[in-house]
C-alpha cells in the first residue's frame, strides 16, 4: 500500500494513472477499514463479555444476605446492565446490517464510526458505574467511621463512669 501511495504521488505528470492509483488506494483503504471493523467488533464483544464475567464474579456469586447491597448499588447495577444490553443490541444490529461482504465493504467507514461510538458508550457506562459504586462505598465508609466514633465515645464515657464509681466505692468502703 505504501508503494502505491508513493507511485500515486510520483505520477502527477500522467493524471489518468494518478486517478487510477488514487482509486485503487481508496479501495485498499476501504478494505483495510472493513477488516479492522471485524477485529474492533470482536474486541467490543470480548470487552462486554469480560465486564459481564467480572460482574458475575464480584456481585453475582455472593450471598446478598451476608453483604446486602445498597439501593444505590442496585440502581447502578441495573443501569449498567441496561446500558450493556443496549450496546449489545446495537452491536448485533450493526453486525446483522453488514452480513454480506459487499455490504460490509460499502458501509466500512460508517460502521467504523458506529463501532467506535459503541466502544465509547461502553467506556462511559463503565466509568459511570465505577464512579457510582466508589461514591456509595465512600459514603458507607464515612457512615461506619461515624458509628465507630460514636461507639468509641460511648465506651469511653462508660469507662469513665465505672472508674469514678470504683474510686468512690474504694473511698466509701475503705
């Protein structure tokens, strides 16, 4: 392809040859885009599978009675799942629309943009999910810290009361 590009650039003296070489280059570029689309589409499916597998490992195999999910986490999981299903539906529609090699070739540029958009949507949905979970976890940590502080303060007050009572009892009964 590089040699065709060089030949095209050096053929300015003979415009018909330059035109033919330009057309050939365009066909080769479109074919290359079509082949990249197949790989990109497979990477999209692989990434969705990896995300779904990690969600099943992290969230699906656990007894929710031992570690109950917050409403925020459940809403985040639901929204993320819906986003993944929408992206999968669009990816499947895209695959079905380019089922013949000729159609894939003709729609190569358009499909490239659509696949790129789906990958961006998946990344955005993943980022939104992670951010929501991280914020919820931060809130839960703060709640636990406040509860621990309150328990510690109550325990300290109880200990001081016991110390005072013990001191008074030794004075009174001595």
